[in-house]
C-alpha cells in the first residue's frame, strides 16, 4: 500500500504527455498531426483512465485504513527560508481525484464526437489535457505556494478554453472577463498566503494549522491581522467558485464549447474554490467571524443565483446560474461547519450538473439543424419545444438530471441538499428559510427549462406556392413574447427582440425556418406541385455522446449510496462510505460526524423539502405546460386573463415585469460594475490625466514661460551705454535711501 502512495506524485503528470506531443507534432509535423487528429482522443482518455483507477485504489485504501500520506522534498533552501514541494493524499484529495477523472473521461469521450468537425479539434484536446493536469496538481498539493501555482495554471487553461472560439467577439470578451474577475480573487489569495507565511513561517498545511492555532490561543499576533489574512484567502475561493460579488464571469463563460462548460463549470474548476475552503477549514473554523462571513456569502449566492436563473433564455446560461446557486449551498454548508454535507453535495451536484450540461450540448446539436449555427438561436429555449419526440434519450437524461437538481428522491442531489437544509435550521432559521425558498425556485426554473425545451409541439413552418400555411405551433411564456421579423426563402426564422416586455399569456404563432437544411441529414421529404422539398428536423446525437450521458445518468441515480444514512449498526450510527472516508479529516477538525439517525425526523424534514420542490414544479407546470396545444383552452385562458381589470392586474403586471427585468438583466450587477467600476475608473484616469497635464505640467511649464518672458523683458533694458547703467543704478539707490529714511524717521 505504501509503495502505491510513494508513486502518487505521478498522478498530475500522467495526462501531461498529450498536450506536449500535440504541441510538438503541430510544430514539427503539422500536416501529419492534423491528418491523424481523431487518434489523439484515445491517449487523452487512456491516460486519464489510468489516473482514475489509481485514484479509486487510493480511496479504497483510505476507507479501510484511515491513512493520510504526505511526502515533501526541499526545492530551495536559503538560511531560514525553505521552500518545499510535495503531494498530499487524504480524503479530500481522494474525493476530488475521483470527481476530476470520472467526469473528465466522460467529457473527453463526449467531446470526440461533439468537436469532430471543428478545426480546433487538436487544440481543444491539448487544452483539456493540460487543464486536467493542472487540476490534478492543485488537489494533490501539500502547501499553499504549490496550490497557488496550479491555481494560476487552472485559471490560464480556463481562459484558453472559454475563449476557444476566439474569433467570435462574445467569446473573446467572455474569456477576458473571466480572467480579470479571477485576478481580483487571486490577488487576494496571494496576499493571504504571504500574510500567513509572515506570521507562521511556513506554507505547509499541517504546520500552518498548528502554528495558527497556537497564535490564536496565546494571543501573540493581532487578531485583526489574522482575520484579514483568512479573509484574503477566502477571496480567492469567492472568485474561482463564482460567489457573490465575483460571480459575473460564470454565465459569460458559457461562450466556450459545451463540453468545456460540463467539465470546468460544473465539476472541476468552480469546485476548486470549494476545495480550497474545505482544505483550509481548520484555519477558518478558529475564527467565528470568518465562518459567519462564509455562510453569509453562501446564502446570498444561493438566492441570487436562483433568482437570476428564472428568466434566462439561453439554456447554458440558465444552467450556469444554477451552478452558481448550488455552489452557494456548498459554501453555506462549509460556513456552518457542515464539512460532510458540503462534500456530499459537491459529489452529487458534479454528476447531475455534468449530465445537464452534456444534455444541453445534445439539445444545441439538434437545434443547429433547424436554426443554424448562431448560438443566440440554437441555445435559446424560446425557440425550442416538442423536442421529446425527436431526441427521446436526451430528454430522459435531461429529466433525470433536472429531477435530481430539484431534490426529488431517491436521486442524488436530494440526499445532499436535504442534509444541508437540515443543518441550516440548526444554524440560523433565517438562512434556513432562504435556503428552503431557493430550493423551490430551483425546482421552478429547472422545470421551466425542461418544459420549454421538450414539451409542446415542434413543427416546421411550411408555406406552399399558394401561400397557405401547413403547420404552426403556439407557445406561452411568462418571461416575454417573441415576434418573428425576418423571412427567407418562404421559411420564417424566429428572431429575438430585446425591448419587448413580459406577457402572462401570448398566443403569437412562432414560425421556425430551416436555414440549416443543407448542412444536415434530412428527416422527411415532401413532393408538392412537382417540386421536391426537404425539411430538417432535430435528431438524436451520436452514440458516443449518448454513452457519456447514460453513464452520468447511472451516477445520478446511484452515487448517493456513498453518503446516504444507511446501512447502520444497532446503535443507529452512520457507517456510510463517505463518513468512513472522511474520518481523518473529521479528527483534524475536532468534530464528530458519526451522528445517530433519527428516521422520524429525517422523513419529516425530507417531506417538507420535497413538498417545496413539488410546489415549484407545479408552478412551472402551470405556467409552461403546453396547454396551448388546445387552441380552445388557450382562448379560454386568454379571455380569463383579459377579464382581470383594475389595479390588481396592473400591480400583477408590474410585479411580473419587475421580476423579469431583475432576472433577465442579471440583477443589474453587471450594469453596476460597468457604471461604477469600469466607467468610474476611466473617469478617474481621465481626471488624473487632466491634473497631471494641466496642473503638474502646467506649473513646470509656467516656470519656464515666466523665465522666458522675464529674460525677454530684461533684454530690452540693456542698451550698451555705461552712463545709462550708472543712472539706473543711482535711481534705485536713491529709492532705497528714501525708503530707509522713511522707516527710520517713523521708528519702524
């Protein structure tokens, strides 16, 4: 066993040959490397599979032995300064290794087909493999300085992957926004690391925890300074895990390819902030104010992410805000000291959200056949509906992920989210109410996405030569009405307008065109008036993409067995795998997670949380269920709505429009940053430039001009005649004597 641990330092290096070989191949043999480009997915998946097997073996050993292994070697030694590098294998590392490798393998397998027609296929796999290397190095790091190095490498890879389609202006802007926003948190993290080293003299976790605890106990260092250092460390996690107020980069990061969203922004990179807080929890837990602040940021992020997801029309952006909200739950749990609950939700959410993102990629892939390759159309759920008929496997997979995220038993996220909700009632009733309310919002917006995407009817709008309509479909949306405004080749293409308001019921016919029909396989061919016309319908993704989704479905269905409160012994003590795995960390935190199971209380709390989730699903179904399939029902509902006259209806419209504007405009937070930060900094720079040029330079230039004019004036005084100089000299002497006599006479 120890022999295996000794070679664990190879874990981050195993995937590294892929990006190196791709880079060398493109540099030396570009044509040959591009000709065999589809072969590079095999070594990427193979090497990451080796890491996964090793990670599972290490986790099994830790469950059986509760063993923590750390190995370090000196890199730089100079007098009292010693910089050591090494690796740490503990329960937290094992959990992260399994998440990174399992989700990473499935995403790489999915990407082989998803990116097969992209010119940047090789570049994509090089970036992904290097990202996996950086992430594996991050979670196995044994000290803060090593974490910071890999932390920056992860940030660099995310910048490259978000801006993968850099020729698209929105993608280039998104990667820059992510980079700049994360620099704010990373700078705080660096200051916190340097501050801790200044007061403790070490970067190693074990030494830090012991010395920090002694400093607090003996009151040897100002408590305010220690609090500031821990706050700066937490700032890095706030940016990386998209917590308020540094969350603004996450929805824009959806500009990258969908597999990137599934890997980076669901299971790995955004989880790095949660990992950092969990790793440094022995530091944070000593300072109650920091723990309270962590829980406060978590609950704000929980509510904010859910409200901002309510009106999003981009399917990936809605899932991004959902990720932000769920990360808030994990941060809330860590702030409450619920270490086990936070990691449990990290595990269940990673697989469920990866499933949803890969499902969204399959949906986008099918929609591209109808509305073309423009992301603002192929990712817009307003343009969807009725897809369950054409992509049934994707529909079932997406439904499983949706139910899991909503907290419906017995799926994975139900168990972890319910544990966080129960702990929140013990911590703060106000936080618990907000968390439960957000659970209802989660069910609402997730089923909104599901219903608008899969339910209803999806028919190609066909116009024959006589101009008669063959088919159409209706859509009712609480969040705004869409009106078609372009016509091309007898096919109408639905386009969005930005200035339209929300309407409770809207029965405008959406007419979908098929401008992508020449690029994909036909679904049906109709011959009319002697002319053959081909229509393009959505179609299911290829088997390699579906395979990854189905494996994630199995994870979503069964991964909760590692942490659910059974089996148990006669005393009712938890004996689940997660608790056994976390025993060493539990001892380090001086907490006891082996709690007795009160099944009556568990069922009561679970019934309450599930009822909230079903209520959210019911509201979403009432508003978005395709009741418009019957035109008679639509007219009845429209008539009922029009009968509501008076101030109540006006107030209701204002509330609905206010919620829509708040959510669709991202809570006006981006606008606030634009006005007060970006424009404010620019105005300050302009003011500073004006002050420097007009005041500072003006004073300097003023002295120069004064000297110039004085010299010019003196030049005309001198005439070259000595008698004139003597006369002028005597004149000034006389004036001086008169002044002196006057002062002397009056005794001044």
